[in-house]
C-alpha cells in the first residue's frame, strides 16, 4: 500500500476472498470510526476500457493501468479496493476485472457475473464504463450481464437503492441528450424482461436503482479536456450520501464497523449460488431471437383490426360473446409465435412465450375490465328498476329485495362466464363484490327512504289526531283537562304504534331496531302534546281574557248581561277571575305523568280575591309563594309558566280586564240614576240648609264651590291630623286642651307640606287604558263614583301585589 492511498486486492482472479487484507485495510483507513457516514463506489465495464485510468484520475487512487505500448491485455484481475483521497465522506472505491476478456474466454463468464453482483450488493454507486460507439450493442453495453445480475440480486438481497452511473467514454459529436434516452430505455427493458419473484412483480426499477449518465472526452486525444470533465465529475462525489447527492436516498446501510463481515458474507452467498452459471452462446442467441419474435407478435396484435374493433365496441357497452372473441384473437397471436420459434431452445422459447402471453394479457385486460364494468352497471340499473316496480305493485320490501338480489347476481355471474378469456385466469370476484355492495347500498337507501316515509306518515297522523283536540281541551281548562289529554295521548299512540308495527313487519327488521322506531314514534306523540301545550301556554293571557269576558258579560244561558242595578258585580267579577285563574293553573305545567302538584292551590292563595285584606298583606310581607322561578314537585322541563310569570301575567290580566268591570259599574250607576227622578241627597241637604235662592247662586257661581271644596279639604286634613275623635275619647275638657296645644303646629306642618308639594316637579301622567279613556270621552261618563266602586272590587287583589314589581309576562 502506498502512503498516500491505501489499496488491496479484495478478491483474486480465482474468487478467493482476502479476509485478512480487508481487516488490515479497514484498520488502516479507520473505517470503523465512520459509523454510517461512508460510501462505497465500484466500476464495471469491458476489459481495457480505461476503468482504472478513470478511477485514478477521479479519486486519486493508484490502481494499475494498462500500458498501451505493450498491447491490449488484462490489467486488473479480481476485485481491487482503495480509499479515495480528499473526499468527504469517507469513500471506498472498487476496481472490478473487465468483462468480455479473451483471457477467460466465452464460456468462463461466471466470475464476471459474480463480481458484478457483488459490486451491486455492496456499493452505493456503481460506475458502468462503456465506449460511446458501443451504445445500442447487446454485449458491449453489459445487457446480458445486468439482466442476470438483476434477477439474482432481487432474490438474494433486499433493495438498497443503488445508483447506476453510466460513464460514456470517448464521446463523439452525438450530443449526450440523444445518447442518454437510449441508455435509459435499454436499462428499463432489461428490468422489464427480468423474471421477478412474487414479492417484486410490480416493483419499478426506481425502487432498486437510480440511473444517471455522464460523458467524457477521449483520454488519449483530448487529455486536458478529459481531466477537466473528470474534475467536474469528482465534485459530485463530495457529500454523496447527503440528501440530493448521488447516493442520497440509499437504504439498508451497514455500519462501517461491520462492513468487512458483511462483504465476506455477501461474496459467500454469491459464490454458492448456481443461478450465476450463465447459459451458453446458443441459449443467448435463442433468447435474443425469441424476444424479437415475441415483440413482433405483440406489435401485430396491437395493430390488429379485429382487436381494435372489439376494444372500441367494449368501450361503448356490453359485447355478447366477448370472451370467445378475445380468446380467439390471443390464440391466433400465440400460435404464430409458436410456429416461428419451434427450432429454438425449448426453455428459452417457453419463457419468452410466457412473457409474451403476460404482455398480451396486460394489453387486453383493460377491455376485460370495461366489459365487467358495463355488465355491473347494467345489472345494477336493471335491479333498481325491477325493485321499484315490485314495491309499487305492493310486494313486501324484504321479500322483493332478497328475491331480486339473487336474480340479478345470477345474471351477473352468467355475464362474467360469457366474458371469460381462456388464456387468462382473471377473477371477477372484486367486480362481483362491488356489485353486491352497490346492490346492498341501494337496498339500504330504499329501505331508509321507505322507513322515513312511513315514519313521516304516522307522525303526520299523530299530529293531526292530537294537536287540535289538545288545543280544545286546554281551552276548556278544567280539573279533567290533563286526565283527558292523557287518555287521548294513550289512545292515539296505541293506535299509531299498532299500525306502524304492522307496516314494519314487511321490512323484516331486527327486534331491537323495531323497538327503537316504535319508541321514537311514541316519543314523537308525547312531543306533539308538549309542543302544543307550550304553544297554548304562550297564549294564556288571551285565553284568560276570553274566558273572563265570556263569564262576566254573559249569564248562565250565554245571553248578554243587562246591568239593571240588581246584579252583584263583585260576585260576578270574582267568579270570572276565578275561572281565568283556573285556566292559568291548568296551563302552568305539563301533567302527562299524572303527578300531583300544588300549583292551583298556590295560585289561589296568592292571587285569588281574599275577604280579609289585612291578613293578606301580612302574609305577602312575610312570604310570597310566587317569588320563585320554579314550582315545587314540578320539573323545569315540564314547566310552561313559572310562578314569577304567573304573577306578572295575573297583574297584566287584571289591568286589561278592569275596563270591562268599570264599564259594567258605570252602566249600573247610570241605570240607577235614570230610574230615580229626585235630585241627589247632597243637593236636597244643601237646599234645606241654604235655601233655594242661595243654592241656585252657588250653582251659578262655581267659584263658591271651589272655596267650599278647599275649605272642606283643609277641614278634612285637620280632622285627620288632629285626630279629633281620639282626643275627645277621654272627655271634652282634656280634648279641648290637647287640641289647643296641637292646633298651631299641625297647621304649620300642613302648610309646609303644601309648600313642598308645590315645589316638587310634576310627575308624568299615569298610563291610562286608551280604550277606557276613549270610551269615557265619548260617553262623557267618568265620575268618581264609578272609579271608587271599581277600586273597591279590586282592592283585595291590589293589596296582595304590593311586593316588588315583576316584569309582565309576555306569551
């Protein structure tokens, strides 16, 4: 080994492996320290093609080169190895013995194949050295060598993504752009022609190899230009294992410390493999000729008019007798091949026949797939049409679906038998399975649509049977309202479920699915009632006013009341309001479960007329049963009107019905006045005291009335402030003394209050019922007597609502 370059003969000309020398080499170049950061480069090519010269110039090694003055002879024997200088990462290069040498002869080519396979198995980059004028030739381009090596390598080693770098020597005027496609096409053909194991049948060339091409000028005639091109090529080996480098996507790299052991084991496997004993020259000739004939037959069939017509016809639809027609075309092509290759080696011609048959089947397979595709589509369409007709005729769904599925799957099987190609063993199972899935999906879709339609039909029946009766029952609002609703719900639900279950029997569904659908229908019926109840609860105020108006304005015979003065308006009002309160209590919650509650009692205690207003005031001050957002013993989900909303709703109801009561009182008072011809008692008293003339004077001068009215108000205020009856309760003298001491302060206090009231800003005019105001204005009747009477009737309710104001209920 030289100081500047470590090298050794790894494998001698007889195939002996230099185990000890490799161990020393690994130690000398400190390869074990590199881990995975190293690369192996090898070169193969014809003998005396300048491989060693290229390596020495490219990697600055010292391999032995041929002496041109001594004639062309074998220079490198076996496989030599050396470390490249000044290249990162650490790069090991192997110089292989040249192929096609006269020293080994025609029949001793096993070592050439073994060394080539070894190079491909251990190298990351393989340089294939070849003369420019040999491109397109069968032997010089190493085609037979690569074909055999590819085949055996796939069986012996897992893919490691080797880079094949074709180096074209002595480049001519032909541009590299024209040479490179030819090389790539040749290497692809070699790959396609190699019989592959089952695991790699569809594996592309790119899974095993990267192919690259470079061209170099003649070393002897253009040495300077050659060295410049080699220097440029050398740059590509720097960082060759980095992403994007020459070996950037290599796989299965062996650690540098195990490189020696790995190389020894690979060479051992290669030496023991008999597949590398290459065929004789006649076999090679048979291989070439049979392949040419096979290619010719393939081209002839591709251009065959009968085949093209058949392919065109099957693209447009189903072709009757497709299988027989295609089998006949294929048999004609294969028979022609057999006649032309009958005198060649049997093994070769059979192998090439299998390859031809495989290529032909690949060519016609799309047409077969189209045939099955059309058959599948037509079968599916016919099935859909037949199923629809069967359902329209009233046939049960499950029976119709099952019978038609079996019928049309049988028709598809018959069509597949008609499309069978004798030379192929194509299995239509995948297409058949897809048809089965399509039929099943359509059946499921139709089933879902029919079930949805059936569910919608019975839901519509339930909605019609429940909505209007529930509305009528809630409008009646009595103690029997919710029991009647429950009975109605149970009756209609039972009827609908019975009919629905009978309809579902035709679908032959599993019990769990049937129970779920029946439960869903039952839940829908319940939701209809609840939804209608919530809708009616939103109109509770309107219902309450309608009920009050009906009971207040009409008698027991439903005749309009005439307010003659004999009617007890207070009792009638109380009765009408109690009925409206009953309606609100019925609509306050959903009672489909027959659970007891205290809603009606609570509303009655809190809102109904109370004969003892003082007791009511004390009760409200201590506890307000409606000051809550939920009812006791009632779920929030079943609550329609909350307690707070009931209170607000009642207040709004009373405010909007007060006008009706006021009008009734006014009508009653007017009737009384019309039936009494005497003047009012106060007028008679004034005439007796003042005399008729003075009384008429007062009537003609309203100013006197104002003075008298003011005096009356002042006297009334002093009477109340001084509490005169209370002071005289203990006697006349003590009462006079007490009044004398309290009179002046009381008068001053009264004047001060009047002054304060005069300075206070005017309050906004209180809201009045527009309807009441308008009617009062039209009738001219709005006296204090009517207002006092109406206030007396509603006093007890007003006193019970002195708690903090709540927002009005808005239905």
